[in-house]
C-alpha cells in the first residue's frame, strides 16, 4: 500500500540540483504538476546541494551530473557517505545518461556504482521524470 505522500505528493520533500536555473525551474514545474503538494527545494551549486542534504532529509533527490565545482558525481558520492540522505533515492537527470545506439551509458553505470537509483535523460520528458520519481517513492516504502 502506498503512503499518502506517494499518492498525492503532499508532504513529499524533493531536492532539485542543477546549475542551470531554467532546468531547475522546469524540473520543479514537472514535479509540482506530477506530485501536487510536494515541497520542492532548489540548489544551483554542488556545495549548496551538500549543505541542504546535510540539514534536511528528502524523499527524493534529482541530481544533474555536469555541474561546475566538484561535480554531480562527487555530490552523489558525498551524499551516500555522510549526509542525512544516505538512503534517499537519487534520480540522475543529465545529458550524460542518454543512450547511444541502445547501449547503457558509462556515466549512468558510474552513477549507479556511486549510489544513484535511476536516471532520466535530458531533454527531460515530464512523464518519464514523474514515473521515475514515483517508482523511487514506491520502492522506498
């Protein structure tokens, strides 16, 4: 049985990490539409994401891999090692996860090895993003 947060999104905490503001806002819009009532937090830097992940436990984290500074791979690694979100599902949202000729990208394999739970390729499909997030929320129960 799904918890109410997974059915409605109400009370669901989502952290969106992307250095591009238009992408952060688009992802936030998609999450708002697909999980009505979700509490969305935006981070535009790797360092900001780590600070937020240390202070607040989220229900799911959306993470870009290509970011300035330490980068998304290192953010994922640090979240899994020492944060309040060690077990929080992480959905990678990146151009690096795009399949080339039907093969799973090496970047997603690397992200999975560091603890990513799922991936959605950019350009992002609203339905694919919501499906990935809901699948991770269901798996969390």
